[in-house]
């Protein structure tokens, strides 16, 4: 019974479809008159403030009640048995996988995921049970808002230098977060990493470690891998839980699946049903997502925007398409991240044959910076001469590639912005 309206940038994102489906009226572009005279509550994105957004400034001027998106999410999450999925990479896939499996076997959780879950056709579900699964984002230390009853800690690589100037400060945000898990709660932590083990020490609850190494509580044994699925065995504290299967490729997805299986085991869920549900999970949008083809070339899209994500994505693409000439179209996201991790980005493209770098996507956060895409291209070419080139815009990349690519090629767009438009346009 509550009327909702809102404003957005005119860029196309998956959220547009959701709003249209729900019949929610929204404005493209920002204007003072978009705010209703009788607005009871203003919900805003933390990407904006009164200096960067005129609607934000107007709402403050009118003394309207304002709350940020993560604060609103925290208010809902903290009332429930909240399970938070945190870490630098893999949060979207793992939170989606956990919520999907729980829903599929009849637990009826509520969930808010950072991308569209393919089989739901949306990024959120409202369930009837006490369970609430979220992807807990560490940017701007939103973690401080959430009070998890249990959590999954996937991995740690320094990121968001605009929020955390050092790796130590970044790790501290996670340590403070897992310290909030109650004694009866569970932390499922990746045990093969020094940094995640260090952070896990701050948890007062039950700590369970998962990974490939033999000293973990949950041990993954790889079995059979094809281009469409991976089979693996799981043992939990010496007890064999049998063979599982996932449609997602790459070792990083075996780790994601192990964390989900471990959490389901701790929740006393039926393992046979978990096994079945996990095998049917198709993943989320923008995670090594097959978009289509052009002139016989395979077109794929991925959201990776950190050096470790680029490496994992391209390694998985190489395993799935060993014979293809891989052309990576990379859209760097934020000047501060590109500058802080420039050396690492330059060495992230080993599994690509050719790299095209677009102009940096500053998003609403940053207008300019001290680094350019040309700096990244020069550095990639320093390690591997002639491998990379700078093509500034999405439309220029489309024109550049449309007649060049053929059956021997795989084009993969990578980035957190709207780089997916390259493969969508090539497909059309």
C-alpha cells in the first residue's frame, strides 16, 4: 500500500526491467521536481551526496526523512536470522547459490543479491522463514551496519582504496564484522588463506574452515570437469558427504559451493536435497554469462573488476574454451582502484590473447583521477608487447570488432560498469 517512485541515471541496467515489471514509476535523470511534495521517506544510494546530486540536496533542504540503501537493508536484515556473505570476490555468486538452494528445498528465505539470479529473473526474494541471506558489501564500510547471526568469509584481497587506504584497514573492517557473530552463530571461512585465517580469529562463534588443503574442516576433492559442469567430493570433519556437482566453472566456484554446502550442513538441511538443488543452480547474470554469438564468435560477459577476479574469470574461460582466441574487453572501474592496483591489473590478462581497454568508468563516485586507461595499456604491453590497445568508448569497440571476429574467437567483456553493452550490440 506504499507508493514508490524514484530517479536513476539514463544508463541501462538490469534494474530497469525489475521496475517495469513491478509497475514502479521512475524518472531517467535527476531533477528537483521528481521528489513528490508529500514524500514520507527518501531512500538514497551511497554513491551520491548533496554536492553530487541535486535531488539529495533538495531532500536535505526540505528536511525530509532520509535513509541510505544499506541502512534500510540492515534494518530488515538485523531483525531476522541473517546470514551474510562477505569477502572481496564471489559474494554475488555465493549468496545467490545459498539462497537458491535454501529456497529450492523449501526453507523459504528472504534474500537480497547484488545481481540478477538467472532462475529467479530478479535479484531479491521475500520468504516466509526467519532466514535472510545478503551479499554484504564492504565498500564505505557498510559492514558496520549489519548484525549477522552467521556469515561466510570467502577471501581477502585489498580493494576499495578510496575507503581503505591500507590493506590493514581493509582487513580490520572484516575482523570487526565477524566479531559481531554471536557465540551460537557460525563463520564459514576459506581456510587456504593466511588473511582469512587471521580475520577468522576475531570471531566468537563456531569457526568452520573450508578449502582444498587437508587441514580444513571441509575438504574439497576435485573429480571430473567438463566444459559444462564440475563434479567434486566433500568431506566434513572426516565424514564423507559424497559427490556434488555444479554447472559453474573454475576452482573459485568449487570453493563457493563448498561454503554453501557447509552452511547448509550447519543449518541441518537435508544433504540429498542440497545436492540436487546445487546441481540445478545456473548462476547469476554477468558471471561468465554466455550472451550469444556473432560471425561464429562466442560472446561472453563478466562483472569482474579486481585483478584477482580478472585472473579467475579468464582462467575459467580458458578452461571452458581451450582452443579459442580470447579477446578481453576490459572497462576499468574507478580511478582510485585502477591507480592503486595498476601493476596487478597489468598482469591479470595471461589467459587472454588480446586485450582492449576502454576509458575508465568513474561511476557516480569519481569524475577524474591520476591514472588513465592508456597507462594500463602501456604497462600491459611492457610485459607482453602488442597485446593491448586503448579504444575509448563502447560504440568504437563494437565498430572495431564487428567485422574482425569469427568462429575462432571468444569475446569477453569484463567490468562493473556497462561494458556488457559491447557484446549485446555485437550480438544484435
